[in-house]
C-alpha cells in the first residue's frame, strides 16, 4: 500500500484525476489523503465531492474552511457569498448524502507517523492537546447540535485560546486554528487577515510553524490552506501541499512512504483568476 496526500483541490477534479493516473493510484491497494478544501472557488465542486466520496475507505480527509462553509450554507445557517461556486451542490439530488458524509470527516488525522490538518496547529499546543481540541469540534459536528458550530464559527475573535472561554467561542477559536490560521505569535495569538507569503507577513507575527518553541516540532505535519507558500520548503518535517491549483498552478501530491512530491502537468490549466 502507498499512502498519498493531496493539497487543496477546490473543485479541480480534472487535475486530480490526471495526477492519480500519473501515480497509478489504485483504490483497492493505495490510500489518498486530502488536506481539505476539496470544494469551492474552482469549477467542479459537485463532481469532486462525488468522486472522493466514491473512493470509499481508500480516501481520508481533514476538513478545511471551505468544506465547513459548504456545510454551513447547505444547511441554511449562512448565506453563500458571490465568490462561492457551490450552487450545483445545493441543487444536487444527492446533496443530503454528500453533506452528511462531509460532516463526518475529522479535523485532524494522526496515523502512519504523520499528522494532517488543513491550516495548522498553534505553537503552544502539543499533539495530545491538539487531538483533544480537534475531537471537541468533531463531536459537535456529528451531533444534533451541529448548528451550534455552523451558526457561530464565523469571526476572528477571540484571537487566542483561553481555557475559560464560553463554548461557542471555544469552538470558534479551535476551528480558526485548524482551518484558517497562517500567522500567529508564540502564544498562539492569531492574525487572520494576511494571506501573503512569509516575507510579506504582518509585523509581530510569524507563520504558525516557524515559532522555535512549537510543541509539535518533532511531528511530521501535512497541511494545506496557504497557497502563497507555493509549496516552498518550510522544514524537514513540514509538508505544505496547497500549491494553488485553483489559481492556475499545479496540484501537489505527497507520497508518504518515500516523502516525494508529484505534481500534475498543469501548464494549460487556468482554473480561476487569483483573488480569494
Ligand atoms: Mn483553506
């Protein structure tokens, strides 16, 4: 069995299928992991969702901010924005099955010596703590109270973790760490506005993975979400997979067995213009 992890697909099902062909992916033998954001902004979100769901147990993913946004909007807890490209999912005959499946996906995976999250893990959290916090969100997501998450997860405050937060704020800050973070300070205070590459980052903050005392420094971390990194080298145990496929760049796959990267042949795939 070979395990592969793919970065943010965002509805770009054709580059994905081309890449799976290139690596001779066989769902009866191999596994495909995804860093999340499988839908939105790109052209074929419905087809992507159906394709990945149909891979059955050979597919594993963590939820990204766009996946959570699909759930919140499909369930009517939030209005879609003009940039969203999710209408074909809302109107699909299998929308309930697809969203129920998505809603049961985790926020963090720790398996085969790797940890995968969509955006990051704040520097002050050990892996054990991160797994507990991820589990808190996952329990609510899968419960009859999931609207507690969907109605209250939007917003940039509180900007840092505190153990005494009221439940909805606690869920919001955990969700922001795992699915939206790029920059924070050494204590985990978030700066959620800047999407730029680290050389243009906001004063007083560093990329979440750059803090020297980061508790998960020894873990092998697979993450997506940050297209402006362009998959650059971030450290020996860091595997950034969002290479901006939806913005016309390559889709990246990591082979977990030998730590090699494979990219799609993407010279003529301009899916969307950059913007958000
Ligand atoms: Mn994202």
